[in-house]
C-alpha cells in the first residue's frame, strides 16, 4: 500500500469523523449541566500460534505467528446522552512468511441522545486490516498479502409511538477498498424502516422494509445491484435462561454487470433472508445455536448469498477455569449474472478453547482451530490446523463522575 494512498483515505475519514463529532458534541452540550460520568479502559492481547497451512493452499506453507493488539476505549455518559470512542492498533509477524507481515488499525466513534420519546444515534468506523483476515466471509482468498480498508457511517433515529410501539429509521453507508489489484472496491448505501410492538414482557415482534445499493469497480468488470425487501422478526424470552429470536424476509435484487469489452448484462434475482437463534445461559454452562441467510459484498465484485450455521458452547469448571467450543459451517454462492461468478464455496471451522483467569486483569487461553475450505468450480479442498496461545491483560479502567 502506497503512503499517498493511505494518507488520502485517512484524510477523508478524519474529515467525516470531525464533522459528525461536532454534531455529537453539540447535542451532548444540551445536557452539560447534568451529572456526567467520564471513563476509559484499555487492554493488550498477545497471540502466539502455529498454522500448518497459512494460505489455505494445496501446497501447504506453515509458520509461527505472533500478534500484538493494544486497544483503548473512552466514554462520557449522562442520563440522556452517551458518547464513546475506541482505538485499536495491531501488528502481525510471520516467522516463515515475511511477505504476510502486516499492521492493523481500527477507530470508532459513536454517540446517542435521548428525549422523552426519541433516541438519536450515530456510529462511525474506520479500519485497515489484512484482507486475508476477512477471507472466510469475503473472498475466500487466504493467500492475499494486501490490505482491506473500510469506513462506514450509520446514523439512526427512533420514535416511541406508544408504550408498546416504536418506529425507527436507519440509513447507512460503507465503502471498502483493497490494495490488491485482483480485488474490486465496493460501496454500500441503504436504509431500513422498522416498526416494533411489545406484546408481553417476554414477546416482541417487528416488521421492516429495506433498500440497499451495491456498486463495485474492478480492473475488468464493474457491477451494480439494487436490493429491496421486507422482514418479519420476533424475540421471545422463554425463561430467565432461554431466549429465542427469529426473522424471515423476502428480497429482490436487480443487477447490471459490465465486463470489459463486452455488453452490459442485466438480471433479476429473488430469494429469502432469514435468521434463527436459540441461547441458553446457566450458572455453570450455556451456549447458543444460530442459522442465517444474508447478502454479503465480495471482493470479487459481486454479492454473495451466504448460509451460515454456528454452534457455541461453554462450561465453567471453577470461577477461574472454563472451556468453550465453537463450530460453524458457511456456504457462499454469487448471485451475479455472470455465469463464471457462480462458484460455490464452503467453509467449515471448529475450535475448542481452555481459559484460565489468572487474576481479574490477566487471562490465559489455549486453543486449537481446524479450518476447511472447498470450491466447487475448481474441485479444490484445503484445510489447516492451528494451535494458539493467548495472553490478555484487561485494565479495569478509570471512571470519574461529576
């Protein structure tokens, strides 16, 4: 990544953040006479691991990996307002694959303001991460040595119609660029309008309509898609320990793909979106199961329809010693009109972990991770095994009230 390219993106993000920070501070200034709580906390995470197939390739290359990631969070709260900001900076070093050495950065700024019937909020986010860190959800390319730059703006506004009814409006904008020439930059712009009703203390239902504009630009192809649809959702607290949530929706996507030196290809695609989760939280053990279908932008310049199953379990042996287990299955398929982009990709992951809380501030974790990836069009199946040791220090923070 060239320095001028990074500086340009950073300056653009700083201007946006300063603009919305001014708006937030103006809103929060309305409550300056109220009691306020100021605070900050910080953490440092260190990972030492060995991965026997870092690039998830047929010809496996293994390496020891060291990661260092310090972060800080700041906040200010009153009875009607909240403002928070976080900074995270990390380094990754590969002993045997120096070309994959990288830095990562994440910055976020957000806030909210309450009145008797309304809630206004905004969240801003900017990150620079290795593109391979998002490979499972994004491109499936674990071999990339490029970076993924993302910034997003997500304001929201809600109004309480009655004690039981609420409406909300949530526009959003995000842009993702890559330093790798083989990837396509993309932007997403959209909004959702929702209504929710609380039937009982345990049951809440909601309905929403949404619209999203997706545009991507690459070396050989430009794509544009418009998606719109509606969802019905429900949340039910079965008991103090069991919670269930579900949503089901229908979406329509209209796409235009412009391939270099070829005509524009138009297409329409219809599908459904869904989400289901059930969670249990006991005194010594718990877990959750979820299944969902969503549309996800891809670095290949198209939209992927993704199905994902996830299982999370944990068990507390003592107050300090605990274990957890995560397993997931993901299936991704492009909805692009370009037949060559119809490749189906499947990812499988499972990871057991043992955690030891040495003190309230220090935590030690040991884990194993198995990953498998298959691509139907190439008839390629690859996998990797990773053994990880994590040491985390979590500063309890500083809080001042006035």
